[in-house]
C-alpha cells in the first residue's frame, strides 16, 4: 500500500506514542508538527489512549487495595494481563503510525476527534 505521508510525518506520528500523553502534548504544541494533520491525529490518539490506560490502572489499583487476599491477588493477575494487552496495542499503534496508516482505535479515536484538540 502506497502512503501519502512524508517519512518525517510518519516518524513523528510514531513518536507521538513514545512517551504516552507527554509526547502527544509536545507534538501538538511544537511547530511545525502542530500543523501536520497526520502527526496531530496520532498525537491526539496517543493522549486519549494514555488517559484510558491510566484510568484502567487507577480503577484496578483501587479495587486491588479494597479487596481482601485471594480476590486482590486475582485482580493483580488480571491487571498484569490487561497491561500486557495495552502494551501490545501501544506498540501496534506506533507501528501503524510509522507505516503511514491512520489506524483508528474504535471508541478512543472518536473521543479524540470530539474533544477537538
């Protein structure tokens, strides 16, 4: 598949995910990347993906702290599996961005578009 994005845009699209929401915010704030629609797409999606990952981590951490013994340990195991899945998606998003594809995470990309940043 031929890509219409420049190699520099693809590189910075992938870098938008590197430091989670921090790199997304930086790329939205820095010229000339803030004007590159491809980089902006991936920076926004990176921010929303990072926030979702943090929210899931916080919710699990609260329940792990509240639940006694075996249930808490079970949730720790489930949380590790979910973190592994998030990490795989994170790497996949970096790969897709570097490949020149605007891969949209179904619900999260819509939220990023709706927020308008």
